[in-house]
């Protein structure tokens, strides 16, 4: 809900969505996207987790891997995956995110979502 409220304030109607379900053409597999935003032909894909991570490393890795793969399949090279977690991530999980090209905002970092979105929308200004 937090991500949705922030996206709503920073994107025009029709340029963001929350809880969007997409189905693959070939095998009819459904994937739900917690939040998506589009800007200048680029796609921001956000996966939100409130569950406590760190109990099952394989399951935790699957979240990151799935987000990275969906970003590549749906948005191609112009997609940016972002993993939002209400809880902190350990260094191993953060390393996995970096390896998969997934940005992370976890625990107290989530409050920087608006700054992240501004930088993502205008990468030239961030340089």
C-alpha cells in the first residue's frame, strides 16, 4: 500500500499499476506484479515483501531471482527491478540482489522510495 500511494503521487494515471496480473502466452503461467511504473519507455518493477526473510534462504533467493527474470522477460534491458522489504536483509541476500541486478530498499531504507523514484525517472540529474 505504501508503494502504491507513493507511485500514485509521482506518476500520471495509466503510467503505474498495483496488483497487476499477467499471463504468459505459451504456458498460461500467471505472475502478479506488486507494482509497476512506466516512464520514457522504461519499466520499474517493484516486489514488496513484509514477511520475515532469512528463515529459508532458498525461498528468499527465489523472490529475487523471480523478480530479476520477470524484469528481463517483461521489460527487457529497459526494466529496473526493485525489491522493497519491510524487514532488513542480511548481507548474503543483498549480495544475491546485486548479482541479479535487483535494487533493494529494506527496513528503514523504504522511506527513501520517493528519492529512488525521482532518480530512476531522471537518471541524468543523479549524475
